């Protein structure tokens, strides 16, 4: 039976020769992720499962404190402490402050997610790992607790929507622009309960970092997972990270897709998503005159070294607009060190940016750059919901690192071509 | 039987609106309930009457996987959420923690703010008590019914864990 990549991974983990969309399966999980906010709830729930004392396999359970760390207040410190104690007692994989980073930047970098794996995580952006050809999806804390106990998860096999990107990227366009464009076309509920499979020449040309960025935002169209075929770039990325083995699954040519959406790369310019939905995207050239107060460059969407390089290239030898606070957040300690070695941090500091330790921080209105009433921020993060980064009357505009850096310099929403 | 008044919401109500990120380090459900829908309407928590029902348009609960979203709705006394469909993580979370949810095509079209609503969870019937319209919610898949029947995912997991251990 012809199957998509997503279907093949699910079938293999359910011990079945084939699966079809709509089928409910019990699948074995290769990795269960939680951050401190989802873990603290999951720990409570785990304690309520009769007979559950130890997690099913401590090497397949990873906990990453990244949202409100380094602890922003007493409440957060209490949460982090409880989670740390659980991780140590259960001997799970655990990344402490100083060794940690933003979960979805960290796990691929550490080789903990690899092609063909089935990963669930107590964070909606777990779908990021489809960028390296894994099936990965976000769940809540109770699902995490149950997977800790059982080593399996129930899943409904999603229909797959194929997104085909034809042609070559225009100048300054990155994976972030492609996904903002695609989410705008699909709508925030356009892929609900579905898998998004990214294909075409435009995708083959992308770096693994850009693919991770795109898979990260599959959830912003409501998708269960986003996934990319494994190619030489993926294999090289994974080999650099780990010696551990993995399995490559390919979609069959005759596999059935719920629909195919074709994009012409010639139509896609650098994008900016206006408040208050990630689907409110338009070309940055059509943004109009909108002055800004803050820029955030980082997050699980765009906190990789490739993103920092793009931003630094634009900021080098220049100064951030005097009215703007520009906050740069490397995604992990490794990204931070690499940025230091490459001289990017010096570029940022000389351009009057602040450089933060890795944290999710401002993305979800936690800390490290909260907005006041009426303030406007261009951010390389993934959500611009009402109140997402602070005051209920603040505004978040989503963009890639090039638009973010260009806007930091000009003091208004602007594209890199305008510099 | 669930009976109360309708609190009407539009489409794409995200989990940040249900409970803002800044409160996600709170685990006490009653404390969370004080901030339910705060960024949507700061007066909501003070005005909401426990036992009332949320009726929303499509894609309720989109965005973050935060389980505190359905938890704080439940703690605030929301008896049920009715919508044409839910974002998938919210759907799982609601079933898992026992917040009653009902998929009702065009739900928002049949109800106005403040109207009376009666839901029979077993039959899936949803009645507008103000105008008498009787509607049928989408039935849960059999597997979900098994989880609901077991008393939630944790109970189901306990049974499953015993089964797996017996197999070993």
C-alpha cells in the first residue's frame, strides 16, 4: 500500500504494515520532551497513574527548562526546582541552565532527534523536528505523563497536505518567509488535524536550519506535524550531531494526499505577519510606515546560528535606531559560543543590541523584553496573538531575521532591500 | 445534563487568550481561574457564572499546548465548550483532563450571548432553550469514548500499564 512519509513512520511505530488517514493507533515513542512549564503539570499527572513509578525509559525522556529560565521570579524558581528534582530522581535526560537552550534548537543540535523517529513533546512547537524527517507533534501535559509511563501514545493518522514550492528563492527570502506565506495561504486552521509535507525545488535548496524554522510553524496552520524529505543536507546535519543510527522514510510516488498546494517561489517576497494572527502575512514592502519600539531576534523559530549570521551581516558597522531596543537571543549555549567565535556578538553589541542568554523569554510574554501598552515589536518568533509578548494593547509583527534586523536599523517595519 | 447560559466567542480563540503566558508558571487551578480570558476581557472572570457554557466559532484553543488552558476553564466552572471544531492539542487536553467539549457544526450561528443552553452529554444533543432549536453534536470516535468511559486518560493509562506489564 502506497504511503506518505508520515504514514510510514506512524505504521512502523505502531507495528503495522500500513495505516490510513483517520485510523487511531497506539504508537511507540522514541523521545518524549517536556519543558519546565509542561513538565511541572505532567509530574502531578504522572503521580496519579496507578502503577507508574519509573518512566518507561529514562534515555527517551528529555526535560529542558527554557521558558522562564534563568528563573525570572520565585514562582518560576519553584517550578524549575520541582522539575529538576523529578529529572534527577528519574535519571531522565536533562539540560540545566548553562548547558541548555531553547528546546527545539537544542534537541536537533544534540542529535536527540533524527530522521524516522516518533517524537512527542509537551510544547506545541515540537513539530519543529519534521525539519530533519522525524514525525513530531505537540501534546499536553497529561499525554506527556502517560507517555512517560507507557512509552506509547495514541494518535489519529492525519491526512497529508503536500505543499510544493516551485522555482528559486528571491533575494533576502528565507524559510521564515516561505512558512509565513504558506500559513497566510492556508489560514490558521487550514491544516487542522493534518500533516504538512514540504516538497519541491524551493525546499531542496533550503538549509536544514530553514527547514526546522518552517516545520516549527506547521502548528500555526493547525497542523499535527510538518515534515521534510531526508536528503544529503539532512544526513550531513545529523552526522555532525551524532553517531546514533536512524531510519530514512520516503513518501511513495503513488501516496495519497488530501490536497496539493503549489507555490511559485517567484511570488514570495520577504514577509511580515501583522497582529494578531500568524496568518496575517503580507510582503514587507506593503507594510506602510509603522514605527517600532523593539526587535527580538531569536526563539525556537529563528535562534540558530544561520539566523544570527543573517542579522549580523545587516547590522555590521551600523547602529540600531535610537528609539528601538534590539534583543538578540542565541538559541543554545552552542549557538551562543559559535556566535562569539565568529565575531557576531561583537557586531551585535557594537550595533547597540543587547545579547541574552538562551531562553524562550519574551516570545510568550515571560521575561527579557516584555512590551508596554501601545508598543510595537518586530519579532522572529512564531506567534503574534493578543498580549503574547506583554501588554494586551501591544503588537507583535512576525518576520525573518533579515526583516527584523533591517527594521531595527530603520526604526520602522522595513525590508533589507530598503537599507 | 448540562444547563446554563451561553458565553459567546468568535473564531480562532487561542490559548494565550484563554490563559496568558505570564500565568503559565501557576499550577493551582483556582488561582489560574482568576485570570481566565483576562486578555480577551479583564472583567470576564468576575462576571462568569459557574455552570455556564462557552459557545465559540471554529478552531477554539489554537496555539500553545498549555494544558492550563482547559484546566483553568474547568476550574472557572465552565460546564462545557461547544464549537464547530477544536484545535487538535486543545481537543486532546480537554478530553484528557475531563473538560466536556462538543463539536457542533456552525455552533456559533445557533446561539447568542446570554441565551439558555442544555446539553445531554450521553446523547450529544444540544438545545437552545431560548428558541427551542435542537441540534446534534458530532459523536466521539470509539477510542475516545473508551478513554471517557474509563474516567479519563490517566485511568485508561493505569489499565493499559497493567496490561503491558502482564504481557512482559
